[in-house]
C-alpha cells in the first residue's frame, strides 16, 4: 500500500467519526474531502436523510476504479443512520411476512422506499414484483435480484420483532435480501453520476413456490440485461463472509408422485410388494448408474398404502425428490425414475401413473455460475472486504429459482454469512428457530452496490 492509499484510508476513518458526530448532533451540512480535493462523503441533517433523495457522493476518480472507490462504498453502507434504516426496514418486513404471490405490503414498502430515493420503477411484474433502475438509462444493463416471499412456518424465535402473522415467517432470510437490495439502491442512487450504464433492481415474488423468476422473465425483467447477480443468507458462513464458486452451485430439483394400481379390476396383485420393490429399485439409479464424481440424489420421501391391517389396498401412492448439478444428469434421473417405476411394478401385474408436477412449475434447474461473473464477484469482494471475507463455497443440494435467470444470461449467485453463535444465529433456513445477524445487512448492501457499479465500470475500461 503506497503512502497516498494510507492517507486516504486515514481520511476514511476520520470521515466515519465525523459522520457519526453529525448524525448524533444534527450538525449542518458538511463535506469530507480526500487530499486530492475530491469529495468522498457529503452528509445532510438526519431530518432530511429520511425523506429525500440521497446527496451526490463519490470521487470523480472512480470513473477509473481504485481502492478508494471500494472504500467509499463500504463507508456509505456503514454510516450509522444507514445501518439504523436497514434494520428498521428488515424488521418491518419480518413482522409482516407474506407468502408467494401475496407480497402486496412488502412490495408497497419497497415502492415507498424507491419513491423516497427518487428511483424509477415498473410495477407490477409477476403480480407483485418490481423492476427498478438507476443510472444512465442506457446500456450496458446489469441486474441484481432479491426475493420477497416468506414461508408457511410458525416462528419460534421470541424477540421484539417476531412475525405478527400466525403460521407465516421469514424463515429463509428473504426479508434480509430485500433490505440489502434497498440498501444498495440508496448507495447507487447517491453515486448515479458515476454509473457508466444502468443498474436494474429486481424485487421478485414467489421464490419458495411458484417459480416467480420464470414469471418475472416472462414479464420483461431481463429486457436488455446482460448479466445478473443475487445473494442468499447462509448460516454456514460467519457474518459478513461472502461465499460462492464457479460452475454449478445449487442443484436442480424435481419432485415425483406415483399412483400404483392393479392392471385388472378385482386383481389380487399385492400393491404393497410391488411398490416396495419399486422403492428398492429406485435406489439403484444413483448407486449403480451415476458417476461417483457426479453428485445426484433420488429419495422416496412418502409412502401411503392405507391404514387397514387386514386387507390389501386398492392403490398405493409414493413420492419423493431428485436432485443433480447438471441438466443432463437431472433429466436422466427424471427419465429413469419413470422407467423404473413403470416397469418394476409391471412385474407384479400393476401399473404406475407418474406426475412430475411440471404444470405446477415444480421443476428447478441447477443454478450455475458463469465463470466470468464469479471472478468479477470475487475480485469485487476481496477489494471491498479483504481476502479473509471471501470463501469458495461447497456445492449445495438445495435449489433456487434464480437458476432460470442463469439459463438466460451470465449470472453469479453467492452467499453472505449470518452465522453468529453469540446471537443464536446458527439455524438452517426453513427452521422455526431461524434468525440472522443484522450486521450482515450493510455488508450485503455494499457488495451488491460494488458488484453492479464496478461491472458497468469494467465494461468501459
């Protein structure tokens, strides 16, 4: 690090102190400047910050990216007033969870904040979704996406901002995702004069059910967009650590249900034996047909043969899930599940009718990160947060409808750590005990903003 960088960082530390004093005492307008006389930070009284478009912030030198530019974004994200706002927004959303395609109040909150920030948007997409944009209004276009829906889970965490809706909870962190993207929106709006193109902000409904991403795409969410990024909170990573990898990150996911009956009415075929044989045969698909270097899953998770103890059932219903990290493996599993079930029960004089729930949009392809977008994410994160805040993430058998975006344009999906043992933020998503460390909020906002702004910057370098 040369002497000028050290001096700039010293001024950043001083700026943080001055901003904190300004917010605490409601001092009049101030400017903090770098030694080269470019503005780093411009603050206004607190009473104006909550209801006005952000002041123009950012050194003009950031038209050619340097470490100073990363430091500016991180400083903006961690302003005390900004952090307090992020927490308020997240807690409001958390208290009022809404399920897939019912995110009316969450969407209203987002639009209210966008209006306050003076950010243009289109609404609705996919029923409750929003497409907002910041920048020149022209190419290149890069998108960042956040999902908005909650889960049908009764919250078990006892805290001041517990869900107010019985049987519904933000148990997967989508409240944090929305908040981080709004935080990035505020940062980017204040630096709009530096954007060499347009950042598109996608607030998407129905990630948990209904494949909201597909409907957003159908409604024009990706029009003109050439790359897209998104984040998901992770209890596997310490708070503020970013994790990702090139190539397949999340598995493709599908479900199946088979109704097994006798081929002939009045037949004495033993459906229980036929169905049980099929279950055993399904296990051989992965163990005997898949490469051990290509992770795949076929699991039977339900089996209903009736409740009678002294007579054979007229039907048996079984079902389960299958997962794989490539489309070829995924659709091979789908093909073999059908073949094995139909042919195996046929040995016992039975038939199997299968449903893969394709009409219900229950199939998610693998989420695959473009190598170039992954490298961009890693470079931005390391410059923003340091080497110790980026980790190569292992592949995860969970699925995400962000995969539909990654099938259309280059994409990168990444995790942000929320794990904090002292707070109890250690539970996996979809648990009624799930909670997050809110210190991750400004970090996520900063990463989003830096990834987007620097993408546009690099396209013109």
